C-alpha cells in the first residue's frame, strides 16, 4: 500500500497490508490481552491514558507533520486537532471513575442493589481519515478505559498517524496485546467484519456504515455508527453584526477544507439580510490563503482523497445546469496535488446535489428564504440528521427553530464544534449510537445488575 502525499502527489512510504492471517493473529492476541488489561485497575488505566496525552503534547510537532503529510490539512489545523484530542481525553480522564465505577441503587442492611459496568471485550474500531485523532480518541480511549482490548483499523489515508498513536499508547503503558493496529484498505476492513468481535464502532460514510451494520447484524453485538451529515445553518434577520456572522459561518463551512461530518454544508439566509451576508461571506473566504499545507498562514490545503475532486465538480455542474450562480471558485486547480478552489454557489434550490448530497469539500450553497417556517422546512429536507445551526440575536427564537429540526445537535450562534461532555450522536443517515459524554464512556460496557440480600 502506497502512502501518498495529497498535496504533492509524491509517495511518502510503502507499507505492507495486513493479510487474513495477520489480522486473525492480531485478533487472537487481543483475545488473550484483554484478560490481562481488564485486571489493570481503573485508576491505573487512567494514569496510563494520562501519560499518552502528555506524550501527544511532547511530540506534537512530529505528529502534526505526519498528519499533514498524509491528509493534506494545513499544519496549524493538524496541531489544533491534536490539542483538541487532548482536551477530550482530559474530560474522559476526569469522568471515567464517575461513570464506569459501580453505581449503587439501594444500599441497606436488608438489601443491596447495584449496577456494574463491565467491558464489552474485544472491539473493532474502523476509523476515519478526516480527523484521525479526534474521531479516534472518541472510541479507543473510552474503550481502553473501560477495560476493552481494541483492534484499531485506521483509514488507509491515515495509516502513518495510526502507527504513531500505537507507539505512544504502548510507550504510555497500554498492554502490548490490548491495542493493535490493522493495516490496510477496504479488503482489511472487510475481513475484520467476519471476525467475532464483541462490538463494532465505525466512523465514515453512510454507504459504508449501512453495509457494516447489515454485515454484522447476525452477530448480535453492539454496532455503533458515526456517519456523515448535510448540516444546515440558518441566518435569521435579527443578527446585528453581519460581517462577524458571515466570517464565523464561512469558517464552519470551510475549515479542514469542509472535510468534516459536522461542517456546515448548506446555508439558508433570511431575505432581509441575504445580500449583505453573502457579500461579507465572499469577502471572508477570499481573504483566506490557499496553498501547500506546510506553508505559513495557509487555510485551504489539499483534499485528502483525489476521488472527491470529481464529486465536487459534479455538484458544481449540476447546480449551474439548474440555474445556480457560482460566485467564487467552482473548479479543481491544475496541480500535482488534490486542490479545489473554495466555491460559493447562490441562486440554489433544495433539489440540487450541492444542497442534498454530502459534499465533504470546500463548497457551499447559500439559499434565500422568506420566513423561519420556510427555513425549518428546508433544514429538515434531508436524509441526514447530525447538526443544525441558527444564528439569531434571540435565544428563544433559535431554540424554537432548533426544536423543530431533526438533528442530534443544535447550535445557537455557533457551528461545527464538538464538546466532550455532550453526546455526539446522529439521526437518520447520520448514524446510530453516541460517543462522548457519559453515554460515550458507557457505550463500551455491558451492564450487570446485582441484587443481594444479607
């Protein structure tokens, strides 16, 4: 398997895939290793993961450089991702004992009742390339804290990062056979689905998630899916600082080149502020630098996957054919790497591909609406249900709107953010289950009820 730098087209490294026998060996090692790892006290597991977080900080420049080299994201955004992962880990460390320790329901001389949270066993984590640290720690950190062993199968586009994660976990003190990395692409992932893991946790596209869900259903083990989104944002007509709102929402759409499941993917703007908002939005995006992700001050780096260039081109073509206007960008950049112009499209309607199909790139459609009711209608007109945002001077107005939108997360005057203390969960085609918060810690456990009479 060739590891390609998406910004230059150069081969960084060639790595041998894990074939059937090697994946089976790793799985069997984890079966034995989990029996030892679960005997490590929760207090000691917390200390080990704390050491891992410290190692992330100490090695951040090296890790960020590797992440940038294989995903194409700007170097500062790679640093931001690693620091963000450490913030999430810290919340988990501070709350692991609270939510994983035994929970007493009744504790009297006559009757004692409690709930204990036992590890699932050996889990399979098939992860994503867009935020390998952030989406990775959502799964393997709480899984390890809960006493599970983990087979971590990274995307083939984040393999080198996964190897570094493995090295640092082992250096921190995670048992050698409590965490293994499965190297490879689609073939390796397919083979893992046939093994008898005690839980499957996937981050990626709806299409692949649906396939995994159907494939492992007969095993009757937990299968949690963190999938994509077509996240809507509504700008109400009572906003006071239009320029600030435009810049903030543009960042929500274009950060990490729009390669985020919770990136703003479609924008609805009240007609009373539409023209001024669009002008400010275009101005903000024009001010951001595009270039090699290793260059200073670059905001737009390379797209990670070459195939996505064609997806974006098709969305632009479809929009133009149906009467839309491209205000900025609209085409790939002739370059050895995977570069696409930041693209802003107006005069769109809700039937266009750019407003219905996940873009996962630096492209946004902006649509004028007349009322809040109309905005709600369009925001709900999707197969996805991950996040939704409202910008308004009135919290009451925003909450009224968001309460009518079918999404796992609602944002008022913010967007494209994830907080460790809140559950990260999608609806409809955006997934099943939750990571983060107390739900995310307990997602890697099975409960046992204890009823004891003296």
